[in-house]
C-alpha cells in the first residue's frame, strides 16, 4: 500500500504538530532531537500517530536512524512500500 510522498510528509508534519504543538514551521533538514528538543515521549506520540494514520507499524530501528524530518519521511515511505 503505497502513499504519495506528499501525503507521507503531510502526515508526519501533522503528527509532529500534535506531539509538540509549541513547535513552529520546520524544514526537512531540521534535526528532530537537537533542534526541536523532542523528548522520547514526544517522539513516541508522533510515531504512534503516524502509524495510526497510515495503518502501518514502524520498526524501532527505522525511528532510531531518522534524525531529520526528511529522514523520518523516507523511513515511513520505505515501510509503506514494503507493506
């Protein structure tokens, strides 16, 4: 079940906004932990929201490897392509 790349990015951005509403606009190369200061609970909330909206399960290793918003979107796309 593949989703259009713009849909994936929109879902990831929406999930980020729900997990950390205080965060303003974010570029694709923004580092999620160091630049945005997301803690582990916020990251997990964001990942669960993405999983729910796209009906997928994202492996923990994919989350750990994704440091920027673009990298997270790419990881989500790979999971969708494999589904």
